[in-house]
């Protein structure tokens, strides 16, 4: 069994990432087999419970209100709709539902109470429940845990250094603090990042240093390939090559031997052969469903064909850890504290984010002018 180390250095990680591919694959696959069944892949379904209109300036994100991306904003989904979607996901082989909200951070109040009810509802369907709602206080993490949350997704996204080139409305340290708050509960941590945002190999290694030196390491690590959406500051980034994805997955597997490595956004651009190499390199989880949060993902039926072809089986829920107990809202021992924590807001200027925001403003102005012209003509 390979020991879990919490003192990886950037140099060591770069050396692994840059190994001749056959050696890298062999090493990653060997480590993978020591802790995981290589024929089992966890299937998680994403559900966007609150879409678009987000106040943040994350340079990769189509849901940031300040960019013009064509994403229609939606209010928070109802509990019954979430339940129906979860049942559909379960019927198609998913063991986990991950609910995403385009929020900077969680605010106590009726909307958070509704999310807690969604968590209770899905846990009672005997599925693992994951949420990704932005920054969280310790009390909010405890309330989610009490509702039966299995995992919380909060990505570091990139290295601490490159983070400043991607997001100006919050700091890397805020992300670490939220992860720390989740760690004060029994909820497992899901944290990873994105490649293909113009970062260097040092940044990729830096992100893996930040994740692998967490103690304990995250129970799952999503590796996303950037989905470059028109209107975002990263619209012109060229797609990552499959070799980069394979190397990133393999390196993640080697430095975090126990974690579930999730082959996340970007699968529509990958061939079956490419994905098979990622599974061989240690990926053992995917997001399923024809949509991620706002962008396309392969069809479930296509994924199931791929599983059949590769002899892969979907992982059963609660294989790695027992199902959390759900405490009903009426029995809860926690109260909303209505805290207003001081998350940072560095607000430094990121040129390409500013340019995308300015372009969005122009487009909106143009649309407005055209609309008033049409109204005039109709009159
Ligand atoms: N608002 C919450 C937050 O930022 O933590 C949760 C939702 S957010 C959309 C979750 C994650 O999706 C981000 O941290 C990022 O890693 C990933 N993501 C967003 N847009 C992406 C894109 N265009 N390509 C790849 N990954 C993306
Ligand atoms: C993660 O690491 N990737 C997922 C999930 N966690 C929430 C989100 C990917 C989003 C891709 C862009 C979109 O569909 O909006
Ligand atoms: Fe908002 Fe999350 Fe998108 Fe950033 S990644 S803009 S916080 S939804």
C-alpha cells in the first residue's frame, strides 16, 4: 500500500508530471490498484439548483453576471423538482447528486433552509448528497452535516499565485477557510481545479501541492478541463490536449492515492480512448447527465455504452463511508446565526476580466438600443 504523504513539493510533483508517459501511466495505475477497484467508477449527477446572476468575477465562469454569456438566470429550484431529478439520476445509475448554486457564499435564511431540505430529501433516497454553494461558515457547515450532507465541493481551482489572475472578488485563503469549516464536521471534502486557463505547469503542480498537503487530503478531487464559454474572459483559451488531462489525472492519483479522482468538465471534447486512458491513469469518478451546470456533457446512454465497452461498473453509494443520519428540521440543534463573515474582496484588476466586462456592457447597451428602436417602429 502506498503511504499518503502530506509534504509533496512543487519540484517533486513537476518531476512526476513530466515523466515519460508510459512510466507515469504504469506508476499511477499501480498506485490506483492498491486502494481502488480499477473496474469501478463513481457516477455523480450535477444539478444546477440556482443558475446564473452570480456577483463574482471568476474568469472561467459562464454564470458570472458581469459577462455576457447567454446563461439565463434562474431562481432557486423547488424541493420536489430536485427530488424528481435525483430519482431520475438514481434510475440511470448515479450514486451521488451534486447540487450547485451560483452564489458567492451561503446566506442564512429561507433559501438556505430550502437547500437543507433538499439535502434531507436526497439522503433519504439513499444517495450520496454533495453541495457546492460557495463560501460557508462553520455553523452553516454543521447545519448541512446535520441534514445528511455527504460531501461539499469547493475547488481551489489553480495555484495560489495564478488565482490572482483568475478571480479578483475573493482570495485563495477564503477557499481554504471554507474547506477548513467543512473539516470541522463529518462531511467529506471535494476540492480540485481546472486546467487550460492559461496557467503554467508550475501552477498545476502548485495546485496539487495545496491539495495534497491538506491533512486529511480531500476525499475527492475533480479535475476539470476548461469549457471556454463565449463572453467569458477565457473564451479564446485553446482546448487542453488529452495528454495534459492524462498527465494531470495520473499525477493527482500518485500524490493523493486514496482520493476519488473525478474526470470532470471537458469530457465532450474527449474520445472514448482518451477517457479510457484517464481511467487507467487513476480517474475513478465522472459527472454524468447531458448537462454539467450550464454547459454540455456526454449523454448518459453514451457513457453507459462506454462503461460496457470498458467493463466498468458504477460504484454503489456509501462504499467508502457510511451513510450520514438525517436530522429533521424540527429536531435540529443548530440555529441560523445570521453571521456576516468578512470574506476577503481583493478587487485587484485582472485585465481580461475587465475587458470581458466592458464588452458585455457594450453588447447590453446595443441590445437595449435595438429594443427601443423596434418599439418605436411598432408604434
Ligand atoms: N459558486 C460556487 C463556487 O464557485 O464555489 C459553486 C459553483 S462553481 C460553478 C463550481 C466549480 O465549477 C468552480 O469552482 C470551477 O472549478 C468549475 N467551473 C466553473 N466554470 C467552469 C468552466 N467553464 N470550465 C470548467 N470548470 C468550471
Ligand atoms: C466541479 O469541479 N466541476 C463541476 C462541479 N464541480 C460543480 C462544475 C463544472 C461546471 C462547468 C461549467 C458549467 O457547466 O457551467
Ligand atoms: Fe459564481 Fe461560482 Fe461561477 Fe464564481 S464559479 S462566478 S462564484 S458561480
